[in-house]
C-alpha cells in the first residue's frame, strides 16, 4: 500500500512512550500529555455491558449498528443538538476516530480539497491521506489572538474543488468553543455550495466556559451535507471501549454501510447493547468534572501567563494550548527538555499543525495534584 509522508506515528504517543521508559526506571512523571479523563466508566454501564454479553449479544449485527441504540442516539441529536435525523441516519463506529475516517473515505476522490482548521487533532491529516492519498489538504489556521475562525482565510481557501471542511468544537488542542456568531458566518459561507462539513463534537459534554454547544448539523442551510461525529470515550471515561457514532447525510448512508460491512462488519454487539444504559444514568459526575476542568483551566492560564508565556483560557475540552516562544525553543525541544529536566510530559505543538511549532499542549484531564506539580515543573524549566 502507498502510505503518504503525512501518515506518521502519532507524536502524542511518541512522548508518552518516553515517559513510560522513565517510569520503568522508577522516576515520577507528571503527565500533562495524553487526552483522556481519569475517571472510570459509570459502574452501571460496566454491569449492563456484561449483562448484554451474558444475554446473547455476541453475534454479528447490522453494519450501521444496533437499532435500539441508534434510536437513542437519533433522539439525543434531535433533542439536545437540534439536528433533524432519524435512526437510519446513525452509524455506530469504533470511536469517533473511525467515524471520521469513514466519512472521509465515503466522500473523497482524487484531487478533492479538504479545508482543515489548524491546529487540529493529530489524526485528521493522516486520516485524510489514508482515505484519499491524492486529496489536497488546505490548512487554515485559527487566529492567534483568541483562536477564533479566520473567515478571510477560510474564504480564500474555498475553491471549486473543496469537498469538505473539518471542524472540531470544543477544540483539541486550543480549548476553543466556537460561538453562535462564528457558526452563523461559516454556514452563510457554505450555504450556496456543495461542500460537506465534518463536525467532530467528541468534547461536547466537556464544555465549562461561557459558550453553549452548537452543532452545525442543526442549520437548514447545510442540510444533507453534515457528518455529525461524536462518541462516548471522553465524557464517559471509556476511551478503551472504542465506541462512537455519526449522523450520516442521507445520500452517503449506502457508502458508509458498505464500508463498514467490509472493514469491521459491526461494532462489538454486547458493548452496543450495554451502552443503551447511558441514557438512564445520572450524569451529575459530569458537572463535577467540568468544575474541575474550569478550575484547572483558570489555574494553568493564570500561572503560565504570570510566568511569561501566552495562554488563552480554554472554554472546553481537556487542553490548554500554550505559546512557549518566550523560552526560545521549538516545540519538540521544549517538550523533550521539560521531560528530561523536570519529568513533566506535555505534547509539542508541531503535532497539531506545521505552523504551531512555538506552542505546546497541556492536558488538564488528570488529578489536580499532578497538574499543580507539572505546572511548577514548567515554571522551573522556564527559569
Ligand atoms: N476527535 C478528537 C478531536 C479527539 O481529540 C479524539 C481523541 O483524542 C478523537 C476524535 C478520537 O475519539 P475516540 O476515542 O472516540 O475515537
């Protein structure tokens, strides 16, 4: 298989490997690297999944997913996100990650252009190139002052060959939650086109700032052109369960179903069945976790701004994207030096886009004590 040069091992995993080596030598690492919440899945779900396995949900299933779970998801998207959709529009996938690549595989053809808002999740660029090696990626950077969408640049990037725009709000790695005004402007740019929107909403419930969640799939102007992608990994502490979903535009349903049939047949049957319990559990823990995230986002922003770095306070997600140019190091060297000298693991900005080599991503998903020790380490490293 031809693998394009954009398809490289994940940089986030490379640094976590180094950290693991230090841990194996008995050193304590303050991990501000990987993006997963540190709580376990609700116990009721662990029980309902194991009950589903005991009750016979162990065979092949429908490639788009279990009807009863798809119905729950369609109702959720309608009620919470204002997206007009029905059960048959929903496809259950192995994480939001698989939904992303399926959407790209379904729509991309050689020579198509993809507008990728940068900085972005590390897998978008490799996934575009795996889905269609001859796709052309046009990266459009967020504005540096506040991580808002740069409409002049987006407009300039759109051409007759633009097939889709990938958008992620709340955003990894910037912590930005795009506003209603930003979505309005984006949708008005796209309303007379045939451009698809791939909306990655995986951090939907990790939103602790002043802006509510907006799903572009709720706009009539782009009806039939939005893949709404979401999942359970981040908000339910089940990153390892590998379960996500997407609402598929009607004209792409058949392609998506065919792709799933030949790639994985269906997502693990007993996990799908057990997950229906999600719609009955008490989600109070999410409020507490969001309070923790808000507190840590504020703490990191204040401490690092005072230490001479530039930090824009995150509004959602699990990360601060910090401008470390004051240290005079490129992001890889900053992260490597910080790990070597202070045993603090962060992720270099270059992993999220070529123009972000003066940034590092700091995760505040973990425990307050570890985050505080990590930030103290960064402050010492700066001196
Ligand atoms: N989208 C974004 C923006 C992410 O940050 C991640 C994981 O870090 C994913 C998708 C993948 O989510 P999942 O674990 O559900 O595949």
